[in-house]
C-alpha cells in the first residue's frame, strides 16, 4: 500500500520531447551557501528560496 501512495504522489514523467528540452541543475549548485537567489525572467524579478522544511518556493 505504501508503494501505491508513493506512485500516486509522484510527479508525472516527462515525455521524450519534454525530457530532451529539460536541463537539470542541483539546487545546492544554484543556491550556493545561501537560502535564496533572485532570478530575472522576461524583465521580471523572481525569488527562489529554501523553506524551513527544505522545500523550494519561487515567488514574484
């Protein structure tokens, strides 16, 4: 039953086209020793930060 719950909550696997276009970077490499970084996208500033529980949040 635990395995079924894990599979149900797992993110969908990308299609071949999505996987070919996707780049992966480790969050520690992106964030460095800090807990937040600013990201500029299409002229807008976003903030990526680590939550107290270890998750990531991207806000505008």
